[in-house]
C-alpha cells in the first residue's frame, strides 16, 4: 500500500560516531505518516547560515559525513524528500568534532611552546645571576679601594 502524495514527514536520527573530521548518522523514516523516499544530511558550522548537503541516500539509513573541520561545533539534521521534490527537515542537533580547530594550537601537545618557555626562563635566570655577580664584584673592588 502506498501513501498519499504530500509533504513527507521528518525522520528521526541519532549521531552515533564523532571523529576529528567525520560524523556517522543513522536515521529512521517516519512510520506514522508519509516517510519520503530520499534522505540526505544537511550540516553547517555553528554560526553559519548556509547548510551544506550530503549526497542523496535511498537504500541505506546510515551515512558518514567526511571532510569536517576538527575542533568545530556543527549543526546537523536529516532531511526526507519525496519524488515531487517536497522535503521535511528534522530538528537539528549540535555536535563537536574532536581534535584542534583551525588556527588553534593545543598547548598540551605543543613541545615547541614548552622549549621556548624554558629557554626564556634560563636566560632570565642567567641575567639575574650576572647582575648579582657584578654587584658583588663591584662591592669587592670598592671595599678594596677604600682600604688603600
């Protein structure tokens, strides 16, 4: 039995796996109304207006979205579409990809940061020792001159 033509109902979906640059989504077509026949995923970084779209999926109710930016919060939703081109998006969900975001440095793994910090600390300590040694030497010679 087929359903009457009309706007499809939004599917329900879950985000099941989040990587540094990928996310895997599974969905379930609506069972109580017009489920639609084609599904795709829309996603965008938080704060962006334009949705990006995955390829259409007809047979499988699972998809992995690739080439996401690491360390970024995304909004994602699954959309059902019927043969007439009418579509119904589900409510979007937010997720955060792993890793370090573009333009950011993770200081806990940035060995170079700690090396530069350590070198600067050593230079400051050596300068302090040289200033102290000069004061001691000047005081020694001043005392020696005053005794003569």
